[in-house]
C-alpha cells in the first residue's frame, strides 16, 4: 500500500490537470473496493480491523485530494487558454508602435511609414483576435490611445493617413494606371469626408 499512499499524497500536494484527477479517482475507487471487501468479513481479527481503519483514513485523504483536483481542473477550464497568445500579441503591438514612432522621429519616407503603419494595424488586429479568443476586454488599446480620442475617430484618421500615403506612393510611380490613381483618390476623398462628418456630428 505504500505506492498507493504515495500516489494519494502526491495527488493531494499537486492536484493539477486531468491526469492528476484521473489518478485520484482510480485511487479512491481502489480504496473503496478494498474497504468493502474487509467490511464483508463477519469476525475480523485485530489486524484486519487495523487495516480497515487505515484504508478508511486513506480513503478520506483520497477524497479530499479528489475534491481539490476537481476544483483545480474547474479553475483551469475557466482560465482562458489564450493567455500566452494574448501576452505575445500585446508585446508585438508595443514593438510595432515603438518602431513606427522611431521611424516618424527619424523622418522616414512615406513608403517605410506606410509599411510600419500596416504592420501596426495587423498587430492591433492580432491583439483583438487574441482578446476575443480568451474573452478579455481590450485595456491595452484603450490605455495607449491618446486622451480624448475615441476609437472610431482614431480609426477614421488612420484610414485617411493610409489612403493619403497610398496616393502619394502611386503618384510617384510613373507606371501607375490612371484608374488606380482615380480609385485611390476616391478612397482618400471618401475617408476624409467620413472623418469630417464624424467630427461634425
């Protein structure tokens, strides 16, 4: 029974995960079977009575460990599995934001700034996806937003900036098709109009 005692003690100390829960359930079932077997003896001797008392104590310990293991498993099930992904997404977003700020301060060209803004937008989308996956709110984006600037206004301003950068890039390229230039100008105009309407509302 020393192995069984060791299993029970281990399960009581670290009742983590499904595997531990399964082991404790098996242990409790084995102890119950042994107790039932001894209880059927009509005239147990002293050794058998002592063994029965010891098994009942072990069963008590195993049931305590089982209860602890079930609680731990329930908490683990509630705890979002995407915590690690969320942490990585937040770090990635912070890095992209820092890269963009550094490039802006260094006077990088429009193409580089556009690339970095795209990367930042992708990082923000990845963060939103990670937050959705683990059911958490989006404190990171709210905290890092400029005071007094709501998310909708910020998104509209970002779209205007992207459209303007795209248009400048296309205008510098002599091989750009006229229809592409026109559609990009229309996109910029629409973005600017949406921004103006939102600010006036």
